[in-house]
């Protein structure tokens, strides 16, 4: 594909979202009698169904939760994109499956592996393979080329494949940060083991119950993967001013009395309060929460910057080969 054709392909649009709000009142007597009264819990803004799938390259069959063309990328700032490849079986193949060489500037890409294995290469010489539970965190910053493919052994044998990728927008002052790569192995993630065999919470970024995450970030972010057993029942909190959501990767849960089936996404209101999780079956959740950047942005394909002029400069730099070289 020509460079210009690739750049002009843009980001695939999503779907319009409709949030339905319910309001009700309780008498003072009812509030006293209910020890889990709603005013103590953080509100649920909406539960979003999975979208139609589309292929990214020939190796990722994804549902896009945002952006969706309706400003949702601002609603979840600093998170800009969430593509989820729910479990699908890939047959054994001698043909490489994945996404070929492409550029990024102004963001970080964060890939979670749940099933299968993915191999990464970039133009700064970084290389990594992630297996179930692992995370790769690439800071594109000033500009980088990268490619992601099914790891060679997995590609030849085939099997269950489940991955998720986030784009994390960089603050204006860090847009041109030096590119870097963080390889996060599941066994090395800081974690909190919940009481009564309810499961564990792995802290990729941010902090949970005094335990700090392993990843370095350019803005305040909470990013945890929760591995819960059936009947887990507990509360936690996130900063009320942070944009926050929960994806049910596998299983099903109840969040503050709202049923959330597998592969559905919970958008939380921006307010203080407990988040009460009840696991209906064994499950994996991804919790993401971040302080809004409150900065203008312009996105064009794989670039997310603050002005149109910066986008034009990114395209010029890419076409001039300033992002480096990476063989496809």
C-alpha cells in the first residue's frame, strides 16, 4: 500500500451510542434501611453492547468501542481508542497474520494478550512477544514505525486468539517524547490478592490498595486487569473526576446493580462513590480510568496531535522517512 493511501485510510468509525438514564427517589426510611443505598455508589452512565467486527490487517478481528465519530474519544480522554478482538479461533497457517508496518505519532499503544501470542517489531529496534496475561506498551511519541503479527509458533499451530489494544493520547507537552517500549510479563505485574478466594487484581498502571503499577505513564492513569472467581463480591473506588470504564473480557458481572454480560463495556459517571462488583461466573475484567487531558486534539489515521499543522508535519515527516525504517 502506498504511504499516502495508508495515511488517508484513517481510523474506522464506530457506532452511535445511546445512554439511557433512569431516575428515582427514595424516602428517608428506605435509605436508612438499605445498607447499599445508591447515593453511596458511583453512577453507571451506560452499558454498551459489542459492535460489529471488522478486520485490522489479516490477523485481528476487532470490535471498536471508541472512537465512534460522536465525540466519545473526548468522553474517555486520555484513552482515545479501544479495539477488542474477542475470542476467535485462527486455523494453523504458513501465511503470516497480523498488521504490517505502519506509523504512529502523538500516542501510546497498549496491547493486552488474553489468548494466543503476538510478536512486535518497531523502527527503534524494539522486539517483543506477548503471551496470555502479558502487555506491551509502546510510546510512539515523536514517531515510530511498528508491526504486530501472530507469533510464529502460534501462527503455525493456530488456536484461540483474544487480544485488546488501547490508544492512550499523550499530553501536548509530551507529544514529541522519545519513543520507547515497555514489555510487561504477567508474572511480574504487581497484584493484590482478594480475600476469600475471590481472585486477584493486577495493576498495570496507577495504584490499587497501596500497590503501585509497573508501567510508567505521561498522565495519571489507572489500568488494571481483574481475574475474578465465581461469586466474587467486593467494592473499590476510582477518582471521581477521572473518565472511567470497565470492559468484561470474559464472563459476566453485576456493577452497581447493572447486569453486564460478556464483551460489554460499562461507562461510569464522573462522580465519587463505590464501584460494587459481583461476579456471576469466573471472569476477566479490564478497568481503565484516567484524568482528562482537556486539550484540543486532531486525529488523522494513526496520528493524534493538537493542531492540523502538527498533523501535516507528521505526514511530511513520515513521507520523508524521519520515522526510521522497518522491513515488512
